């Protein structure tokens, strides 16, 4: 019998109201993107993000549209894990254009993180890629020609939302399309 030991869960579902909120969210995000603090060079690529704005009032408009729409998905995830209370942390968007990418990182010390694919074309864009948390294990197995996956890339479509442990390393491969890719991400903690 093969036991999965220390397996991690990545939960994926679709936001039911995506088509109703998409254009409003994108319009509000475009307004925020005009702020100079949202336009920065990141590892030789231009990425737009309001991560550094924190709780600036200009970001409240899209967050006020977003959070009620995502709440059913967050509560469903919480119910599966027996979470009694969800405490939302920072919320931000990332807008990628041609040649944009995001290097490997994690969201520790948050317990959970979320990526909501607001503007995404599976034929043109890459999903967030998750890296196996035990790099040493992968290296040892590779030396012995044991096929052990190093990465996991979920098959997502626009409107999907993915929940994952905050400590799990992940990255976004380079966008090679002229079509923009926009996600909204947030962290949350919980009590069981």
C-alpha cells in the first residue's frame, strides 16, 4: 500500500459570479494601475501591482466588489478544513504584460494564500506554478532516476480561484503573449 505522507492540498474552484464582476474589477484595477507606485520594474520585467500600496483608499473600490463575490469560495474551502474563523490579510492584484514574470516566492507567515484568475487565457498564459517543498528529496530522487514531480501547474481557466498553503513556493513563468494576464491574490489566517 502506498501512503501519501506529508501531502499538501491545493484547492481549486470557480468563482460563480466571475462574469458579473469581471469588467467592474478590471475597470477599477486600471484606475489603480495609473498610480506610479503600481508600475515597477521587477527582475527586468514590468509588473503592475498595488502590493506596495497596502490599504490606500484607491484600492478599496475593487476590493469592495471582490470580497463579497469570493466569500462563498473562501467559506467552502474553510468548511472543508473545519475552519471556524477566517481572518483576511492583504489583498493585491498583479497585472502581467508581454515578458512579465514573477520569480519563486511564498507568502509565509500567512497560513493560506489565494490566486483568483481575473483575466486569463489558458492558450496564451501560464498558471501559477507550485514548487515541491522538499528540493533535497527531488534532487536525491533525480540522481537515482526516480520520476518525482518537482512542480505542479494546475489547469486553470479565467474565473478560477486556487487556494494553497502560504509557505508553498510558487512562481509565474514569463508571459509571452500580448494579451494581459491579471490575477488578484490575497492571504488569510484561520482558527480551527
